[in-house]
């Protein structure tokens, strides 16, 4: 190897070493860069039992792999063994590879809650067995699951026919893809929409699938979106709540859990992240969201508040449903909106219980013994100087505690109105902020600090000028890489401060926010609460910190800003007489983690592009020098962002024109794939200007990640083939021919026909993998031959030859070498060629693997996969694989179509990046655009 090649080799290794290091940093941040799991485990007090519910014979025959069960424990399980039910039906739907037994957390908590309810109110928790199918990767079963769910709902309602007032609907709780299937019920042509009026989903990707591995998955989502848009008026009475898991859930990012609402602002659709739910405030991973006690308790409390005591079933009033859900999942005030509000409240007329506060701030700690205490704040002298009144109490009992006085008698207030309904619950205390402009009918504010339960707590209140307590700081640019710091110092006055983080509104931004507090005197204080408030989506997060302390907050977003609303706000509930300093700097690991979180599915496309361009460089090397170059050198040349990304960028601009769209529609071209949706409510960019909001360095960075995966993945493939060839050498005699592992024409035809029949009668992915293994066998034999010939040459040193050949006698391989050297050279060339092909042929195998796994798991129910996402392309893939087994450098160098074939990888790569990032299954079709001409090179 020349010095130039050696230098290029080291540069390539160094470049891809740095690239894979960045990728590893991003993956580490994505998979581990979040808070510890603070969810409490739900436990069963008695042994859980699952009673199978009999279904009609027709249903059991159509869906042999599925089942319906009733959850029970202890005495309840014995009482319901005959399926004589009297509660409200609730049905749990597991998600991707989920078990029907995951319903035990919800069912057990609901049973314990029912024991404390009056009137015998309770739920009958059913659960569906979907055979743990991988529906997140294989969409062929989604419609089948939807039809079975419809049959299950009808079977459940039949169990209540003996009641005077039987339930008319079933509550659905769906986890992961189970939530998507629940919404898909309304796409069925004969589904009665009155059968379901409440759906709660946990970590369900409503906007789009996480990975579009087959067209059935995308067709299912497209049909789901269209039906809900067309039937928007008809589905007004259907209430849907979607809960995302937060940053711990790296399988389904919370932005995908946003419900597509049509029309916008649909009051019956509610989307939020679990970190914003009162009394929960934790992030959950994709599995713990099912058993997280804090979330399960909030869900069960909401269910029981939704029950009508008269009918013993869930309310049919959509406004009541939304009021309850808002109460338990958004704000959790003292009472719900529909509770009867007393026009006037009479307070005790005991002069010793009343104290008038004339200072700007109140800080009071209750004594250990029982005490009745009220504080009176006069409004007349504060209206001009202040705009708001802020108060907080560590007494978390959700009872009325702030009033507006309408009739005063001396130092006490006789009659007042309750102002506590705006109370908001935070982790360590409850807070209330009142606008003085809304209190024109009251003369004084009354704060209750009565200690009736002998539990000490603190009350802190103050008058505020909101403008003076609202600050702003511009966040550093995302490319500052942490070198630039934006900081701001909070003044000593004020219990609540709001900092607007200017220009922080995109998901690719990620910051490390440090909040430090220093106090003048050491004394007991309420802890500080730092709240990241996102105005356009319910994804707030809360951090509790002691005082004084230095606390680090992760500044990241689940969704991007949809319009020109304000940026992210950081709310600081601070301790009095303490100084706070806030520092903001860009975090490179978190930026990389966010890029992979939102754009990770695009990396396989760039990996395939790198392999494809490396194959093109390999073919060009054969065309020019009759020899292929080393695979690692070709992978270095496969990184061509200046050609690929620039061309794609130009195509985006061209296709944004109306005339170009008309041309595409005439040619039946699919729409261009733009950036994955990042805006809440499922808004998908459909024009180029929206996608250009992202930095231009984003796609080249994804290209770098993809190229790094291709380079080191190919290196790993070489190591594996070397190890496997050593094992295979025990079973095979050594060969000195580079044609080892090839197939005769008759054998090729027979194997191709056999694999075609197998794929048509069972699973297309099975035939593709079998054909790939035959090609891998060819690579292993070449590896064995190359190693054996090298060993021979090492044992027999080269003899000096005195024969000189004229230039006109030189062939593609130079001057004639020894026979063993010529064979080694041919074997080495063919090995480099087939290593490149093997890396490229691995891509269709990986893309077809989910359907193969689904077929294997359902093999006892059916020997044929229906529908099969591989059926349109598995036959040409098999033929190509069979023809490429016999490919060698000599055939390709003499082919008439090699020049044309070597020119195809670049335009095909551009088309792949243009149309495949959101449709991964299209990658195989684009690969066939190069592999088919390459296979023809072996014949022509």
C-alpha cells in the first residue's frame, strides 16, 4: 500500500472514530440522560386472576390468537366467576409486544378504591390478549386487532343485559399501540360510536408511527387521521386523553403522543406529558407508565369522579368528563368546575382568631396544637401599587383557604366568597395567584391558616408587581457548544419570579440550566420549586430544591413552537430574603440526544446511502483498473454530503413550487419526505419553508452518523465473517479457486423457484433471509480461500523471475505473477467485492426482520403471513441475491452495462434521501434500482 493510501486510511479511521464518538455521546444521552425512575410500584394485595370471557364461535374462529379476560383478586374474583357483573366496564388494551396481564396495576388499584366507596360503586376491569404482537413494526395486524376490539366491546356489554340500567358504553385505556387501536375503532364502517365515549391512552404514538417499516402501518395511520377529520362533528361526544411518558420514554417520544385535533382546539381532546400531572410529577419509561402508582392513582380517581351515583355508570355528559379530567390531570384546584359554589360563606366571628396584616409579606408557621387563625389583607391601599396577590401553603389538604371579604365587622370578616378555586398544586405546597383587577367586589383578602389536624405547616403570602418580577434572558445559540453562558441574577424581593428564555422554542435546542440560591440567614424555609413552563403544550416539568443549594435543570422540549407565541418560561417559586442566580449554557450531549430522539429514524437511510455510494465507487474502480479497492477505502468515498444533501436541498426548493407539484402529481410521484413532525396536535410540515427552519447542518450531521454506522458496521461484518470462516473451515476442505461457493445455473434456478414458493406460501422475509445466507456462504468460502492461499505463499517464498514483458502484453493485473499469486489476487478482489455487496444486502434483511418475527410468533395459528409486506419485492430480491452469488471481478470488468450501473448509485441515493426518511420500507425498492442492473452485469 502506498504512503498516500496509508494516509487516507488513517484519516478515514480518525474521521469515523470521531463520528462514532459523537453518535455514542448522543445515544448515551438519549438512553440514560434523564432522571432516575421515581415511580412507586403498584402491588397486588391478593393473587391476581384472569378469567377468560367466552366469545361467539365465529369470533373465536376468526381470531384464534386473541382473547378477552376479566381481572379479579380474592373474593371479588370468586364472586365474578359466573360473569354476573354489576359494575362499570373498563377495558385495557396492551401495546406493542404487551401482555394482557399489564392490566393488573389498574385493576388492583380500582378494586382497593372501590372498597372505600359508598353505594357499591366499582369497575369491572377487562383486558384484551393481542398475543403480544409486534404491531409497532408490523402494521398488518392493526386492523385485525381493531375488529377484535369491536367484537370484545359487544361481548362485554352483553354481560350486563340482566341489569335494569345496563351500561351503554365501555371505557378504553390503551397503552402504546393499544391507544392507537382504540381510536381506530371509529374508522370501522359498522361501528356504533355510542359504544365508546372515553379513551385514555398512555405513551401512544398518535401523530405517526415511530418507525415506518411497512406500508400497512402508514396506511393505517392515514385512514385513522382521515376518518377522525371527516367525522369531527360526529365524534364531539368522544373524550380522548393522551399522556406521554416524558424523557425516560425513549421508545415513543412524547411529541408523538399529541392528539391530532380537528378542528384545532377541540375541547374534548387533551394531550399532556406525565411530568405535568398534579400529584404525579415524574417521568416514566415506556413500560413503567403502565404500573406507575402516581399515574394509576390519578387515573383511578378520575374514573370514580366520573361515575354517576344514580346509574352507577360513567357520566354521558362530555363537559362533565372534561371538567374531571382537567381537575385530575392539569390543575387540581380545590374543587371541580361543576361543583355548586356557595354565593356567600360565613366565617367565625372570634376576634382572637383574626389578625390584620399591614406588611407587604406574611410568613407564618402554625403551632403544634389546634388553632383557628385567619389573616386579613386590606385591598384599598394596595390596588394602585400592586397587580397581584400571591400566597402558598404547605398544607396540601385541598380545602378552601383563601376568601374575598364582602362584609367586615371590626377586625373580622363575617361574609366572604371563596377564591380558592384557582389553587394550583405543586410538589411541596399549594399556590394561588390572584389578579387584583378581578377583585373589585371585595374589600379584603382572607387567608386561613387554621391548624385543625395538628399538622404543622407554613403559609407565605405577598403583594406583587408582576411586571417587575418578570425578567428575560436570551439563550445561547445551539452552536455555541457550551462556551457561551447567559446568566441573570434574581433580586431578593419576591416569592415568585418568571424568566422568559428568549429564542428557546425548537426541539433541537438543549440547555443546562443552573439555579443557585444564597440566603442571608439560616432558618426553616419552604423549598424552592423551579417550573419549566411551555406555553404551547402541557409538558411542564417541576424541580424541587432546598435552600440554599445549586440545582441543575435539563432544558429540553418535546414539541416545537407552532406559531409566534412566547418562548419557554422558567418560573421560580423562591424563598424570601434569598438571592438566586440562573445560568444557561448549551449542552452538546443533550443537543445530540435531541437530534437522535427526533431524527434517529433517518440515520438508517444515510447508512444505506453510504453503503450504496461505496458500492458505486467499488464498481467504478473495477471499471477503471479492473480491480476493486478495499472496502474501508470505498466507505470513505461513500461520504458525499456535498453531492447528496445539496441536491436534496435544491429538490426541496424546486418541489415547493406549484408547477413542480403538478408535474409530480402527473408522474404519480409521492410527496417528498420532510422533517418528522415536531409541532403539537400532529401538525405535519407540507412545504419546504417549514423544513428549512431547521439548521442546514442537521442533515449533514445525520449523514455523518449514518456513515459512521456503515463504516464500523462493515468492519464488524468483516470480523464476523473471519470468525465464521474459521468455524466453517473445520467442515470444508480448503480450496484454491475463487469460484468456491458459487452455484451452477440449474441449481440457481431450482433454489430461486423454491425460495419463491416458500415466500409465497409462508413469509417473504424468510426467503429473503435464506437467499442472504446463501450469499453469506459465498463470502465465507472466499474468506477461507484467501486465507489458505496467503498461508501457501507464506510457506513458499516467491521465486525471482527474469522474464520482462512488454507494455502491450500487460493485462489488467500487471505482469504475470505466479499461479498461486494470481489465484490469491483473484480471491482477494472477489472477497472485497462481496464484502461490499454483503454489507449492502444486509439492509433488506434488517427491514424485513419484523415481519419474520411476527410470522414466527404466530406460526401455530397460521403458516402464511397475511398480509405480507415483502410480497411486492421479495421475488426480485431473491433473484438478485442468487445472481450476485456468482458475481466476480472478471465478469463485472467485462460487462457491457458496468459503466451505466456505476453511475446509478448517486441519483438513487438522492432519491432515497428525498422519499425514504419517513418511509423506511421504500429503501429496499431504491436498492433494487441499483442491484438489478448490477445483477445484469453478471449476465451481459
